[in-house]
């Protein structure tokens, strides 16, 4: 049974989130700006969201007593993390409205189920096969799928749990290395670019969206997002939006959903994956949209009206990884703070740091949003900021 709740849930009430990472922290900031109290469930006493939330329940996501306490405290609950057990969301949903629903999150948790959903929605996907045993491995059509990328069906992020494979022998070895867990083998496609779109869908089925975002990855991690007119050709923009809307609608999704796409060299658009939450590629909306992706998350779960967001200026987002705290040359050197004062001297730079105490290479420590009057001005500022921070030129 699912709790229906009474909507809208107005400011003054308490909103809950499963997971205390940076996405949870920015959700908390948005909820608090609207006048809500917040509760975060996360075992880490120093979790970025826990540090700023009204309440912080320090317990595992599957802890029954903690889930009960969260339900008592909160008028509605969301998640910032797709690997939270879908059962925890379903359990909460017996007494409190939960958005997105456990069933939607369960699809996004499993690449095989996710791909099947995209296919059901008529969205183009990369040629692929599910590898869940020796028979499936032997049945791989090498002609169609190699060279490919083998990805674990569950728990992958930032390119982790993936292996590039060129031959049957490499495929078999990679599957052994990944522990013979269920995987999806995808054909490696010739990417011209990557993009993503965020849609928000309310309980009444109303949908709004942010503009299509162009994304650049480095080493499997998002490095730069650019959002301005013409950054993705109009025909592909339209197709991406329609695909994302169909994917949300056919899940009867409630909340913020990010869908990631590949733009192929021939102009074809292919759906890669989805995230049942705000996404790194939507962070620019904090400073260059009149409604951010986190405010959309709050509005969806609280049953508040969804107004179409309006982009205020061309924008870019630069991810700030822990590498910036270390000098390239010396692997053992103590971390030192990057020159934020110099970056903040550049007009249009908006710094967001997540309050993580320990910088580590590859760890997302924050991001820099850049706004400007024109795409050229934004790009020039991104180049200057990257140079000041020691990020390789774009
Ligand atoms: P995240 O969750 O952080 O977005 P992930 O670990 O789930 O990442 P994917 O999005 O599947 O991984 O892949 C990471 C990156 O690897 C993609 O953004 C793309 O650059 C590249 N990649 C993935 N699949 C393919 C493919 N089939 N062909 C070519 N490049 C690919
Ligand atoms: Mg991805």
C-alpha cells in the first residue's frame, strides 16, 4: 500500500532525504530556502547533507528503527542516491509519500532493467546484451557488440564497474574480474558529444524541464557542462526532450529525473542511462535558472506547482575534484587549498563546495558555476578559472 498524503505540503513542514552526499546537501539548502525543515538519513557523522540539515539520523539506509523515525519526522521523503535499497523507499511509502517511488528507483538501479525500459519507451539505445551467465557469454554476437564496454548491471558510477573489451577473450577475462556479477555488454559507439536533460514530473503528471545540457567527461567523470542556445543541434534537443518525457511518463515517475544521451558522429541520438534524482550536469541551474533542479525536487515531493524554469543567462559548470588539492608532481604532498580567492575575482564565478573534510583524487569536492552575457564570455571565464586551478584546458 502507498500512502497518499495531503498535498500540498507547505513550508514549515519537514522534508526527508535518504542519503547525505552533496546532492542531499543541495536539496537541503533548497528546501530550507523555501522554509522547510529537513531530515537526512546517512550513517556518516560528517556527511555533507547531515552537516547542514535540521535533523540528521546517523544510521544505515536499511535500519528499520531509523526509517520509522524518519517517517515520524517527515511529511514526505525523497532520495539523493539511486543505490539506496528500493525496499527502504517502499517501506517508507507505507506511511509517508515518497518521490520518486521505490519501483522507479529499482529500474534505475539496474542497467538491464533500465535498458529494457528505454526500449519499451521507443528510445534508441546502444546495441547490447545482458551477461548473466556462461550461456549468455557464449552467445555474444561479436560482430554486433565488439569492441564494447562491459558494465556491471548494479552499483556503477563515475565509470566504475566498467571494462573496455575488444575481443571475446578480453570479454571473458573482464567478466571474471568483475566477479561474474550480472553485467550489460554495450557496443562502443563513436561519440561526437554527450548531453543530458532534467525533467520534473508532479503527482498530477504535469512536467517541466531544464534546457538540454552538453557534457564533457574526463576519465569517466563529468568534467564540464555547458548550457546555452545552440550547444546541441535543435533536432537532437527536441528528440532528447521527447525521449526523457516518455521515459518519465511511462514510469509514472514523480520527482526529478535526469536522462543522459550520446550524440553519435552521424547525428543519431542514443539514450545512455538515467538517474532518479538531480544530477551533476544540472548544477548550473543553481545560479543560471530561476528554478534550480533542487527546488524542482522540493516542489515535486511537496506537491507544489511546477512552473517552467527560465534560464537567466548562458552557463557552464566545472567539476572540482580532489586532485586540485594536490600538486601534480608529488604524490605524498599534504593537500593544500586551491586559490579560491583568485577564482572568485573572476566575474560570473559561483563557487559551491560540499564541506568534505578530506580531499582525495577523483572525489567530487565541489563545482564552479560560471555565468556570463554570452557563450563566448562564459567559455573565456571557464578557461581562466581552469588555468588558475590547474585543470587541463578545455
Ligand atoms: P555516471 O553514473 O557517473 O554517469 P557511469 O559509471 O554510470 O557514470 P556511464 O554513463 O555508463 O557510466 O559511462 C561513463 C562514460 O563512458 C560515458 O559518459 C561515456 O563517455 C563513456 N561510455 C559509456 N558507454 C559508452 C558506449 N557504449 N560507447 C562509447 N562511450 C561510452
Ligand atoms: Mg553516466
